[in-house]
């Protein structure tokens, strides 16, 4: 086994570790498929922060490997072989996977977004396809399901951008729309140089409220899903809200600090969702900001 195969095997092992214990109970039969999807998404995402020439070459290789999956031409030793099994079993469309790759091509060429709509269009490539893939595994592909999923996935993507403003700025990337920077009189140079101002704090609060509303608008998805399918979607929303609360807890100073949800906090979120589910309580409640 060569070094690259060892690295791939380690990444697959890490993939399983990223699913909490509760997953093995109600997603037992789906776990290999969620793991193959997660592995693909992680592999694509890891390329986004590489140097342009290296990333483009690796994305080209990954595209060829993806094509082999859909042509049912993967070898058991290929890193995407498990993904081919998932694609075949659930009759997966190719477009969501292609969009994820396209998002990374854009990411290495473009590091600014002029408007909020531009950012949404990027999320349509970088985040929303993941929700579409998960829904397909659950047996749903209606426009209603996908539209609600998009609200949640876009909210999660943007709140992650808010969490990582400092880290992204060190890569000369700014995901906050330029029109919003201008509206709040925040200069790009201030972000690149990690200069936090009162205007910056107001800007991050505005963007946080925007994400919170996206989660509220997406909660209806939980109501139209069946049984255990409600659990991961509820956890996604609760995790997004928790991260917003963390951002609020540092007074929106994400140029100075990177808020994170700890393992114990993740476990508590999971416990609360599982408890509500087992008691038959509503998992799809809309919430007032920072309630």
C-alpha cells in the first residue's frame, strides 16, 4: 500500500469518526453511504485551499475519478470505489457532485463576492448539492424538499464563513459580500489586517441574523420528512443556531477569535434532539434570534 492509499484510508477512518454514536443506531444501513459522500465532500473541500496550479490538477484528477464512478468503471482499490456503490444503489444524479467540484474551481479563481446574490449562487454550488444528495439517500427529490434544504445548507455555509473570517482572510479570501462591507463601512484592508471595528461587529451581527432566518425558513423540511430522517436535519439546524450563539458570545469579534462548538456541546445538542424525537415532541420549531 503506497503513502497516498494510507492517507486515503486514514481519511475514510476519520470520516466514520465524524459521525456521532447515535448515527450507528438509526443510520446503520446508510452509514457506509453517508461516509462515502462525506469522504468525497471532504476530498473536494481540501483542494480549495491549495495553490491554484496544484488545486486545478487535483480537481481534474478527481473529475476523472467521478466520471469513472458514473461509468461504473471504478476498481476496488480506487479511493472513490465506495462512492460508486452509493451512486448505483440510490441512482444518484451526477449534477450535485459536479457542482461541488465547480465550486472549488471558482474558489481558486475568485475570492470576492460583489453582492449577496453572488454569494447565494456560490452556495448553490458549494453547499446546497450536499443537501440534495442527502435527500436522495432518504428517497426525496421534490422541488419542495430541495428548496427547504437549500435554505438550511446556505445558512450553514454562510455561518461557517462568519466563523472563519480570520482564517479565510489569511488566504486573501473574503466571503462577506462587498455590498455589505460598503453598507456597514467596513474596508477590505481592515479584514485582511484583522482590524476589528464597531462597524465590523454590526456587520457580523447582521449576517448572523440573516443566517438565523434561513434556519427558521428551512425548519419546515423536518415536518415533511418521516421518522428518523428528521433527526439529522434537526441537528444541522440546531448546530447552525449554536454556532451563531457562539459568535454572539464573543461579541461578533470573529477577526480576533474563532468560535467553535465543543465535543461536549455537540453531544448535548444530540442528546436534546434525540430526547425530543423519542418523546414525540416537535423538532421543527422556529425560534426568535438568540432565544
